[in-house]
C-alpha cells in the first residue's frame, strides 16, 4: 500500500480553512482534519506553507471580508460576524494591519455596492419603454404601467 505524503494531510486542513472560514474554526480543528497533533501540525504547516495555520485562517477571513466590503452594503459588524470573527475591534485592527486602512475607509475607496447590482434585461426593457409612466398599484403594491397617451393603447386583458 502506498504511503500518503504528509503535505496531502496539510492540504486537507488548508482546504477546510478555505471552505469553513465563516464557522468557529481553530487550529485544533485543522490539526484534527490533518490527523496530527496540534504542535506537530503547526510546525509542519508553517514549514510547508510558510505561515502558521492561525495566520493563514485569519488571512482568508480578511480576504473574504474585503470582498464583502467591496460588493455588499453590510455593516462592518455584519461583515465581521459573516467571516467568522467575533470581535469588531480585533477585526478592525487586523484589517488595518493587513490592508493599511480601516474597513470603513476601504469600503469608501470603491464604488458603492449598488453599482454592482445587475438588473435583468427583461426588467430594463419593460421599465425602459418610451412613453410608459410607472406608478405603484393601489392595493397589491406591484407597479402598474400607464402610458403617457392612454387613448393610443388598448385596455389590458386577463388578470
């Protein structure tokens, strides 16, 4: 039977950190996934990947947080919790250390998340029709279309 190289076990732990970064995951969990003791796992992880496992996990979380700050309107506290961190103060300090600015300043340096919103082309076509005036419906809350020239359109059929 062929022996599995140790780096494969370490890669399994690294993949665990990449997939479950938002969960309360620690070095003990990563060591368990690699099938090694915590001390041996930490030594081998650092030797193989060039950084300690805790630093790797924190870096992944901060990268995900940066992406969320660029593309969502979630508050900094919500982003902090969504990436698996518990303290907003520690998150802000770590984020500043990694990116050179606070999470709020980082978000402000990018276009607002609404600029990333994609509107389906069918909606653009309907709402973009010339001569259409859109108004909220009185009872259902759905928008209804009225033409600027009602005498030129037929009455709607069906319901």
